[in-house]
C-alpha cells in the first residue's frame, strides 16, 4: 500500500525510475534462440509499498531466468495501470482482478473499454477485512449503516482497491461515501500500516483492509486490543460476485485473537498483466520467470509465501495472454 507522503515528496516519487539490470558474462549472440534477455518497463505502484517490493522480486526472477535483462520499474497505481497498459505505456503491470475486469468492459469507475490487456500470472488474494473497536459494540456492517452511526472509518488510500470495494458495497445499500459524511460519520484515507496503528490507539473507530489474512500490523495491534470483525451479508456477497466478479472468501476463526467465529467476506486477486498485443515471446518469458522462481518469491514477502504453480492461472477475470498460456500448457499447469 502507498505510504502517506507530503505533496512535494509525492511529486518527486512520481518522477523516480528504478532500473534493475542483470549482469552476465554471456554475450547475447551466444545464447540459444529464445533465451535472449528482456528489456521491459513495469508500471508498478508506490516506490515504498508492498507492490514495489513484489515487483522488484519479479524483476529479479526475470534476471535469474534470463540473465542480462533490463527491467525498469516506474510508479503507478492499480486503478490507473489497466489504462496505461492498454495504451502501451509500459510492458508489464500489476492490478487486481476486479479493476482489470471493469477496465476491460468499460464498467464503473472506467468510462470506456480498455481491451488491450491480457493476464500473465496471479500472485495473491486481497481479502476484505472490516475491523472495528470492540468497545463500540457494533456487530454487523448493516448496524453501522442502518443506525447511521457517527463513526470514524479508514477505507484505504484514494483510488485504492479497498476504497473501491467499500464504495461498491455501499452502492448495494443505496448509499455513498457522502451519505456517511452527511450523517456525521468521518471517512479517512490511510494506508494499511497507518490504519492499523490508528485503530489501535483509538484515533479511528474502524478500518477496512484488502490484503492477505492476517494483516501483520493489525494482528500485532490485536494482541493488546480487541476488535470486532464484520461479516458481509450473503445477499451482498452474491451481488458483488455477479456484478463485479469478486470471489467469495472467509476469514478463518482465530485469525486474530478476538475473532472467534469465521467471517464471510469477499476477495479479488492481485495479478500481473501485459498489453494484449505484446509479443508471445515476452509473455512466455515473464510467465516462465515467475513460475521457475517460486521458491525465491516465497521468501520475499508474506503475500507470496504460499504461491503455487496452479494458483498462477486462477481468478484473474481477464484472458491469459497466448504466450503465457503456451508456457503453462507446456508445463501441464493448464491441462485443457
């Protein structure tokens, strides 16, 4: 997630380009056909967040499989990345399955179709987790909304997947963020780390997190303070799956100290994608680089620790690039 920065720092970060250049003593001319290094640009996210760390690891995977590759990572955002890749502003990017699906079909928040995008590999699920201070006594999302409770709630960064999830849930209740503000509630935009800290010290009453379970900072905070984790009504879950292509998900009982019951919620998938019109060779190489270096990725970040070859092709909501599909079929990961 994006760290909160001062305006000037944010502008400076947007100008940063970080290049990862692999070193190799082999000359390109001596390489077997199809083994030439890649020279690509990845449109990522914040230069200080989880996604930047993950994408840096993927650039290293590319260099391990294709030594001498040059991979440049530039800042981006999961909401804008489908548009930029559609316009061939980069070679590879990262987003989530819901935003990519909406972009491809021109659904809200996008105003036109962006069909020049194709999937390469799924990375990890982002599970929506809604936590409130247990002392407030709230036991359901419906209670908060129906009683028009004047609570302070963090919904992630502006334009984030977390914000989008909450806005879409509200729409199923016929509500908007403005409605919450109008009845005296307060909408706060903070990243995962800040939201967990603010929830722990009582600066806010509740927060939404869209990431793996458990959220490390929230788990740490929950050792000293009890939180109530809210399930989403099954009818709302069904609508979210049908309309926006979310997946049904659960937060297992005991994921947090005070969370004794299983929680029903939704999730989407963070994944890598490329322009649909990019070469089959590049797509093949990127898919191969990720799959051949899963052991390395497992050690890079907790989000990737359980990633398997079979999961690389699941729940992305947009078609695989033919080059990536060819690789996965050769490996038996896709059998049909």
